[in-house]
């Protein structure tokens, strides 16, 4: 019994030594963990983290009664413009508070406007069809390539009814901006 216990203790000591040997040398902690940079608030729809180059955008369909509800954040017919720096990560929260379905999709800013946009110009930059009143979805994408786009509604006829605002990916923009409010 004693021998077995002694053998076990030796085995454990050997194992501990081996485990310790497997650990990499502790790196010198020259940099203290920086506190998270505070997000910069542009307005009630747009904020960003400059260090992480991450943008958070809130889009609400039919936020106001403007254009008969065919608007995003109260913007219609391209009268609002969101500009983001090239390559930044964009997270968009899209909500529909209207009595009819809507959606959101980023398409090229080009005429003629499609009757029912269904081809996103940026990978991942589209939502599902959002149910009336409670519909919600998100878009997550990298802002590339640089260019002029529209955030449009994919429901047939809605873009033609003015339900689009502008979205610009700008290689020379230092920070995101939101104009037209
Ligand atoms: Cu719509």
C-alpha cells in the first residue's frame, strides 16, 4: 500500500513536471490591456468604434409617415446618405414597424432602379422579408468595394416608390458620416 501510494505520488510529480515543461515561457507583459475605446455616436442611427473600425447602423422601415411610409429612418428618394470608410466592418440592425412587409438590400446607385431588388451589391448586405410591425433582421458585411450604393427595399414596387437612401463606401473617408437628417 505504501509503495503504491509512493508510486502514485511520484507519477503525479512527474506528470506535473511534464505539464509545466509543456507550458510556453511567460511572455513579458509590456502592454497593459487597453480599456475598450468608447464608441463614437454620430446620431441616433449611427455609431462606430474607431479602433476596431466597426460601424453600427440602425435602420427602421417607415420610421415616419414621409413618402407614405416608403422610407428608411425617415429618408426617401435618396435624400439621406450614409458614408463609411472602405474596409470597415458594418453591422446593421433593421426593423420594420410598418403595417406592411419591407426589407433592405444594398444595390448599386444606378438608374434604372430595379422593380424588385434581389441582387446585393455587397456580400451579405440584405435582409429577409421583414414581417409587418415586428420584423427584424441584421446585415453584417465588410464595406467593400468602394462605390456608391443604395439601401433599398426589395419588396416589388417599393424602391420605385422612393424607398431608398444612399450608402457610400469611400476610400478617402476617415470616419463614418450620416447626412440628410
Ligand atoms: Cu418596402
